[in-house]
C-alpha cells in the first residue's frame, strides 16, 4: 500500500469487518467505528427476554465465500451439518428440500427428479454469474481493462462454462419470474411455495414479479458456498479476525458527518465530539444514510442525490423472536428437524397474496413465515429446556397505513395464530416475545427503511447500477470515499463479497 | 421543502393572456403572436424595424410576464442557490441581481437566468424555461420553499436610451441612484412596484415588477408619456428582442445551444466553458452541481466554443456552416445570425470545434443566398469578438443619462 496509510471504516457490520480486515492485512492503519455497542450488525447475536438470544437479523446464512476465508487466512468454522428447507404442512406432510434432493410424503417421483435437475441447472447459472458477483461490476460505458476482463470472464462462463444450450436457456429464464419458472418445472404446490418464498424473501417482490429469477439465482449462489447454519457465531469470528489483523474497533460511537474538503473525504466527526482523519473513508452504511445523511446533498450533484433518494429501500420483513418454555412441537417433525429452515408458504399464490397486501401498505392477512430454531443446535441461547424461535415475517411493509405502534401487536398475533395451526399449543409455551418491524430495524441497525439488503435487490438496482450508476464500483463521487456494504454490488445476504470487493478496489486504486 | 399546488390550467384557453393583454392587443397591429411559456406573446407588434429602433434610439416596452419566476425562501435558500448555480451567490447582496447558469451533473448547462436578492434570505429566480422540476429535484436535503410565481407577478421591460426619462416622467421615484443590477422597492403614479436596472439589450433599461392587479395602471402610466407627446414609447415583440440580445451578447438557451436534460444525442449539450461563460464558473465556492465534471473538463483542452462573429459583406449567414478557410474543413455552424442596423454589419454566433483547445486561425462562413429565387453561394470571412457587439456607456452610467 503506497498512498493510503490510514483508513476509517464506518459501521461494523460483517462487510465492514471484512473490508477492514483486508485493508489492515494489506498494511493500512484501520479504525472501525460502530454506533451499536457490539459489532456484527444484523449478523450479531441479539438478546431478549430473560436469558434468551437469537441471531439479530441473519437468522440462517450460508458460509462466506471460501475465497474470503482463504485470502484472509481465517480459521474456518466447523462446517455446518447439511441443512434443508422444510416446507411445513398443516397436515404434517412436510417436504424436505435439500441441496441434493427433495423428499416428503406425497411428493411425486417426477417432482423429485425435476428438483434435482432444477437445483443443478440453477446451480450452473449461479456459478456462471459468480464471475460477476466476485468482481467489481463492470461499467458498460468507458470501461477500462478491469471492466473488460470481468465482462470477458462473464461471457466465457456463460458461453463455455454453461455451454451453448444452457446459455440460451439462461438467457430465456434470467428475466423471468419464479412463478412461471417453477410452474414449468414442478407440480407440487408446497414445493413451489417454499422455493418461491426463498426467492422473494427480503425484497419487495412477489413470485410473479419480473426478474425474480435473478433473486433466486442470488440465493442459489449463496447455497453453493455450503450448507446454511444459524447466524450465532459469524460476528465474533469476524471481529476477532479484524482485531487480529490490527483493526482498531470503537463501539458505541456514531459517525455524525463524513468530512469533505474540495471533493475529497478527509475523515469523519463522531458523536462523542472526536474527529478522525483518514486517507480513506469506507462506509458500511446504506447509500441513503451515507450520501444523504453523512456526506450531505450540499457536497453532491443534484441528479445523483435525486437518484439515491429514489432508490427503493423500504423493508418488508419483520423479525419476530419468541422464547418458549419447552421445545416446539410440529406434528411430523422430530427434534433433529428443528435445526433446518422451516418455511410456511404453502403455495405460490399464498406468497403472491401475502405480497399484495404490502403493496398497499398493509400487513399480509397470511404472511410468509421463515422460521429458525437456533436453540436446537446451540443450548446456550436459552435456559435449559427452553427454546427460541427466530421468525422472518413477510410481508409487513415499512410504510404501514395503520402505523407500526399498532402494527407490532398485529404481526405478533398473526404469527401466533398461524403457528398454532402448524404446532397446536405453541402459544401457551411463549414466555417472551418481541417484534422488530422494518421501522425498528431501521432505528436499531441504522439501515434506511429497515431493508435487509440496504435496498431492493433488483436488476435496476443491481450490478453496475448498485446502489445507483455514478457511484457503483464501490467508488463514490467523493474522492477517497468508498462503499463496502450491502448497498454495493453484489448486495445483501451474508456473502462478505461487498466488503471484499470494496477492499480489493481500494487497494488496487492505491497501488496505482 | 414545500411546493404550492399549481392552479388548474384552463384547457379551453390554449394560450394564457398576460395581465397586460388588453393593452397589448390594442398595440399589436399585425396580430402576429407567438407562444412563450404558455402565454400569448407578441412576435411583432408593428414592424420589426420600428421596434428595433425603439430599443436603440428611444424607449421600448416588452411584456416580461411569461418569464418563468420562482420565489426561493427558507433557512437554506442561500445554500440551495449556491449548490444550484456556478456563481457564488453568497456574494449577491440584498437589493442586487446576478446573472447565472445552472448545470446538470455532467456540467452541461440546463438554463440561464437572473437571481434577485429581494430581501435577506428572500430570492427570486427568473429563467428562460420552466425549471420547477429541476429546482425541486435540487432541493432534496435543503430546508427551502420553492414557489412558482410566474403568474403572480406582472412584469414589463422598459429599455432604451430614454427609458429613464420615460419612467421618471411617469412618476417612478428613486431611479436616479439605481445602479446596474440594483433593485428598489418604489412607487410610480401611486402604484407600488419593484424596479430593477436589468435587461437584455446592452443599453440603459429597467424591469418593472408588480401585482397583476396593478398591471394596466402601470402600463397606462408609462404610455401616458407617449400620448402626451413627450417621448416615444413603443411595444416590442420577440423578433426585435432577438436582434438586440444578439447585439448585446446574450445567449438564448434552447436556441443558441441545446439545454442539458433535453438532449438526445451524446455531446450535443454544452458546458459553460463551451458557451464562453468561463467568467461565471467559480470553483472557489462550496460544491455546486456539475463542479466535479467542470473541473475535469477544465483540465482537458477545450473541444468547442460558442463564439461571437461579425462577417464581411452584407449577407447574413443563415444556417451557414463554418470553415477554417475558404473551401476548407468544416469546423462548425452558425446558431444565431442577424443584420445589425446600428452596427451596419452581419453578426452571428458560431458553434466552433477547437483544435488542441484553440480556434482555427481563420473562420469562413459558407453563405447560401437567393437572387430572384436562384440560389448562389458566397464566402464571408468572420472576425471573432470577445466583448459584446453593442454595449453603450448609457448601460452603466449612474445617475442615468437623460434625453
């Protein structure tokens, strides 16, 4: 590292930690400032009730991309046991959707065969897109050598990695919605419902929204990195890695303003009155928070400010945490099944209808529930014999007509009512509960709109247009200011790729 | 940021009459009308020649009401304007007017206009084209109120060597001390009005701003001087204005160059540097939209420039191509042209490509013209001017010269 000697990373989410670690390992003096009392952001552990803990937002996630572990020489955590998505059924006829196959009462042989082919086919597409996810998204205008190389890699992967016929099929399905794709492939409503829910969860889209194929491919790309595990350890793991690399971490202090002088970022002022000067400032915050709040429109061009302000960043998912005085009992599931990801999305129309409500500022009458029971694998998360359920509830819009003061209780009651159908008697076991609406997620984690992914993952806000064109490629119009969070390519989820790609971009620029 | 709900447009009436309409109709012998920002506007009232000479040798009156006007107030009004335009608005004192341009993110000019600092923190922006969308878009993050007040203010431009004498005779108070680009709140014949010493003619002139209810009385007070036989006063239309503004060196967004955000083809928009407006681009002020792009542009050799040209001979270069020598290489084209009666020469604005940042040594216009319907070709050598073609000392003398 020649030019930039000091770096300030704003925000200690997983991407901020990863980016800081890369920079520190490259010889940069890195300070990381996090407004919460702990690092890890949505991937940290969250405590509620008396003695209960759950993953804050990322309740289940696939491993970070192996390149990150390799490049940062991280101790690999013990690989998680293979996990599946369980499509829960009221009648106890659950489906198990794994990496290598699907089983369950009533699932036809045709669907089982089609499932394996589908996972392979979309796995191949996701692998081909890896050339894009693993690199700075190339500009399409005025592209330089690096941009050209990425485009060439992508083209090569699509044409020769996939082969001609698969590439043609990819080009056909890439812009489609998952509803049509899954209807082409499968008969089982339960199977399609769970896969559709997996594709759309976290975004303001329904299965019939165009280009949701890409949302599924992004989920599929993460599946390729390994089986999902409960998000209880990654924050500590990354914090230790950052500390070991020499990153100086300050928590409980917010950045109030990114200081800009003559178009160059010079550091930041903090809520405790301190000012940190740095050659490079890296923001793990979302684009609206970074540009509209921390930098301020007065330092930016008007149209860019406008475009950032118009990005779609309203979250649709509430997190409901339940503490139970005994193990939940789902008919037809054994105790070991509780380690899997349990999905209540009985069919695709159910998911689409659940989405419809959110379009009009209403909580779904019958929301999709994405349920994890982390205490099934980690007894430390609840007192002996007790359990916790961590539930993503979709769709529950950020802008709620009735307001979230009323909305929280409505969401909790809906979740309990639905759960009661699948696990009779579960309501009586609840000893503590908590609802984090998108509004609460925004307030607690500083994510504008409470959107998991720091903004919709859609083609118009993706790749070389993430978060908006003019500040893609991790760089910003402010010299020395970079984005390293989910607002940057490739986006949300626990991949670590925005943090890694940003660090590589910064280091490549400094080496020039 | 707040905005007022716009009044509903009356669709039965295609063009809006201005508050002066009743008087304008009486003076418009030709009924030669044009559209300007939705208003019914005079193109030629009588003859272009008589209107032109009213500006240059007596006193002209033009209806300025259709000029787009925006009121900008609120705690961040100054910061908002300074982020909008390329000039430093913190230097604009109350009671003063400043000419400015504003750019898009790429540093290409969206429009030009004048900013009136009416009272501390209270500004009016006058623009050639509708700008509300760009102003609102630019106001994200600023605590300002932007209100379109085009229809709420009746405005007349009174220009010419006897403009002061006419207005003083009409009873306007306090004009003698008003310097160019100054504003006063005053009264004339019992009408409360605002007068600024501004204009588009390169000569002595004023712009009068009042409530639409006062419009006809204000008009009558001015034209009473003509009717009494004291001094001539004439209504002028857009065609005469087009002549005097070229002589005075003013550019017309949308005519002399394509305004940014309306251009379809790449490179068909223009930066302030490319328009010869370097003097109003200030880099030693807080950030403004387009600053980064303009800094980058300035670091490279300029690629083109809008230049003022006078031509040999007596032919006007209507739509002419420009060449680096007679029968040479095409280096641009003429975007505005006129025969200047007062300077007795053909004038033009040329959009010229530069070589390594420099103009060609020579510029020639290829002029096609007709003689009794037969087309002929002539070549005219051009001279490049940096100063306006016409700028009379009357323009800046305070107290103003009287007739």
